[in-house]
C-alpha cells in the first residue's frame, strides 16, 4: 500500500493495486525555472502533429461581453478567457486571436446561458456566482460543432470549469477534443459544496502540515495579506494566484482559511478588524475563480477580540457583537463570504456547552445571524468524549436529533469515520441516520495517518471505497443511497451538503512536499465533482496532465 518517497517514480495505488510506472519522465513546469511548480496547469507543448490540428481548430477566442463593469480580474468569465489564452499558447505555440464575435474562422466561444428571465435581462456583467451552490448551474457543456467549439454554462464559474476541462483534454492529446461532428460533452458536479480546508495557524504553523510551514499568513503590522510564499522570500502574489487556479481547475468552490482549533496558535484574533481588512484582496482573488470563503473563528471571540465580559450567546451584548462582526465581514468580503465554521467543546476548544447550551442551539444561534447576509453555519461533528465513553457512540448521540431541528442554513461536517481519519475505520453512523440535514463529508488529503507524507500514498482509492458505501437499507424504498449520494444532498436534496478535504498544500516549491502527493489534491477535486470516477482513472489522468512521458497505469 505504501512506497517510500524516493526517486524510483513508482506510486502504489492501495485499493486497486494498480501502479503508475513512469519511465524517463519530465515534470511539466520545471520547478528549478520558477518559484513553484505549476503541476497540472503548466501547459507545456503537446506533440507537433496534435498542435497543428488544434491550432487550426482554435484560431479565435470569443469571450462574453463584460459591459462597463470592471470584470477583468474579478470574474470567472474573465479568468476563463485568460486561462484559455495562456493554455492554448503554451501547448500549441500559437495564441488565438481574441475577438468580440464569430466570423468565418474556426473559433472557441464562451457563452453564459440565462438560468432565469432576470439573468437574460441583466446580462453577463451583473451575473453573480451561483449561491446557494447549484450543481445544475455550475455544470457546463462543450459543443464540438463543425466550425466552432462552444463552452457554455448557466454560471460564470461553470464556464471556467468547462474551460479547464477542455484544456485538460488538450493536455492529454484527446482526439475527441478536436472533433467537429456535433459531439457534446456535458458535466455537472455531484456535490453542491466542494470544500478545501486549510488548517493554517496565524502564528505561522500548520496543523498536520507536511509541505512547508504555512500557506498564508496575515501580516497584522502592515495590515495586509502575505500569501503562500516560502520562508525568506518576498511575498509571491503569483503563488496565491496559482493556488486559486489549481483548486478551481478541479472544481473546488469553497475554502476555509484557518485551523478549526480556532482558539489556539494566534487564531483567536482572526476576527480582528485589521485581520479582516488584510484578507480582503485574498478573498477577492479566490472569488474571481469561483471559490467562496469561510472563516473559522474562536467561539470566545466576543471576549478576546471584542473585550466583552462573557462569550455566552444568551447574553444580548454577545449576540449584538456577533451580528455586528458578521456584518463587518460581509461588508469587507461581499458575496465571497459564505459562512462561519465552528468546532465546539472538544479538544480544549470552547463552545456552546461552556454556557449550558447544546451544540444544536449553538449552530442555530449563528445560523440565524448569518442568514441576514446570505451565509451559512458549518458545525463540525468530530469530538472526543470525556471518560470511558465509546467515541463513535458519543458523536452519534451528540448530533442524532438534528433532523428537523437545525435551521435550513446549517450544515453538519462529519469525518468519513468517527475515529479521526484512520487508515481504515467504519463509515460514520450519522450518515445513515440524518436525512433532513445538510451533511458535509470530510476527508483528509494531508497524510496524518499515512506516514506523515514520508510515504507515497494515492488516497483517492480509499476515498472511493467510502463514497461507494451502500446505505440503502437505511432509506427504503430507495434501492441505492450511497455515501456519495448523501454528500450530494441525499433524498431531501439538502442545499448545503458537500464533500471537504483537509489540505495537503504548503509552501513547498512543489506545493505538497513531494510532487507525487499532488495526486491527492487533484484526486479529491475530481472525486468531489464525480464521486463514481474509478480511482485508477483519476491516477491515469493525473499522470497524463502532470508528466511528459509514455507513462501508463497498470494493474
């Protein structure tokens, strides 16, 4: 199941026993030539023959009219155009002409379809990102007509996802990407929320981080954001930009910016006005790639940040403080701000239990306040019991009554099993019990229990085994109710269900400490989009977009 992190370039695939055997290979985007690797977005040249045919197919690029609003750099539509221009030039050696309308030359068109009459009236320039997250709106189609190729979606980020898919197919030299017989590629995500959890601390450390000290930090003294840069170097805005690109390219649409242990390691000051201001540019950057932002504040923030005498939500002054602070965050981040994440009364963290309230009461308290700004409350289910109580039973009993009691904008985030991301453990029983609550399934891309990243492990195989777990006996008369279907909204089509992963990205120049570990970053996004994709197919695809070689995946 494991391979040592050496230079033999063999990555074992634990579930299917497949291995990716790489001969003489070259990593796209050589790390030595730039401050960091581009991984699967390097856009190195394809073969000469394929480039000739592709260049003939994509002579022009037609982007949606952006109107008078300054969408350049802030809209996923503009990002899609930017990515296609760079990707086509890098792979084909020729930059297509950017035009306003199609002519007689073969062209690539980006189209934003109206999802309602109001959208048709307002046009592309005023279209916001889909929220609540809608798989139907975030999906895309690629029409391969005789003369033109058309990428279309109901949402700006859907167009961006379609652009990344076309570039992925070109990188792999897929002949179907150049077809002109009217073929249509359609794809939509399974889960509404596809969330990337950073466990970064404001003191510069990363909990369970094995790829460098931190992803980002807030330079409070200068009231600015210093994002994803190696120690000893100047702030690298391009690195932050490329992290947003990497996550968006595999369909990630949400990010949590700091550790869930929110009252330690300096994190208790996250909600200071200076920190909120310092994050504004960072949040806007990721929003331009269709990625919504979530904050993980300390439950005791009213005392620590606000200077109140208590953090008891039942005290009017505390409720007023939270309402004002949420309004401040929403005012700074705009539509990019989509919620708060809480971990309460476990592992030394304070919570509603510190004030005689249940976890449900705490979640509903924040959900009520967040509803005013169109945001949600994500509450973590993972918790340790005190004394000799069984951990799985403890978590079940703590949250078993949430159906019908949690507010509509509450989501319960549950680890795949109750025992903390172990190599093997049973599926968490709450997934088979709660059917009227938005549930977020959480995996761990960081290799906490897989050798601390000292071994090479392809985790998509493990995740696939959980996603395919059959819960149908709990949901008659339905024939199939897999864990993947629960995370996609389940029978009740709960709007804020989803799949999340604890990040494995750090300040390492290759992002994940070892370039092969990036298969878990890539694989999570691809599985969150389509949970039924075989893990071996994801590995094969990843090899083909990252390496230049005749690599194959063999059983």
